[in-house]
């Protein structure tokens, strides 16, 4: 049973085996990395806490440290694989109050570089072409996940795949 049956992320964690293979990037001890839907920001992942908690400070210190360490491993892998201009970390939880972080690697050629990514996603709800552009990366979702897995497995800052 999920920890909180009414929580969509507890639900998702409970059914990881049912996710498409490319969506489940990595299973860390304290968190699970999922490939996000907006791959214009190539490598965008959501790092979901395995424990249902609403706020970061609600986690016991050792769990929180483990979670944050895993976030850095994931961020490093995204950075090595896709070399963004800047990583954006966001923990919002206004829609789903189960601790999860969005890791958005901002592109060098992003015309909205100084704006929050969510503004574009909001516009995309009304604009099919924009939605497709923001959901699509330069390579397939399967290839993005494969690269990320290889980088996480390697865990080496100097490791690069071209
Ligand atoms: Zn939950």
C-alpha cells in the first residue's frame, strides 16, 4: 500500500514497476529520479523523496542529508550529460505536497532564460506547437535516460558522452 493512498506521488512510488522504462531514471536509497515531461530543458528530472513529507525540514536529518546528497549526484549527472547554462532547483509542492524537487537544466539558447520555466508551461497549455517544442528534446526520452543512467552509474565529474 502507498504511504498515503490519496497522495499521487506515494501512489507513483508504489507503482514504479508500471512506469515506462525511460521515465524511471534512477532509484536512490532516499529518493527516486523521474524524467520530467518538459525535455526542451534536456535532462529535466523530478527527484521524489521516498518518504512522504511535506517540507524538507520535516525529514529526519540523516534522511535529509541522504536526499540532498542524491540531488547533487543527479544534478552532476545532468550537468555532465547536457552541460546546461545553469541548473535550476525548485521545490514547490503547491499542487502535490509530497517533497519533490524539479531539476531544470537551463539551455544556453533559452529565449526565456531569466524567467521561471513555469510561465512557458502555462502558455503551452493554450498553444499546441509550443507545448510540443517544450516537451521535446534534441534526442529521444529513451536516449536522455540512458545517458543520465550512465553518468549516475559512473558518478565521475569528468565523464562525458558525446
Ligand atoms: Zn506522498
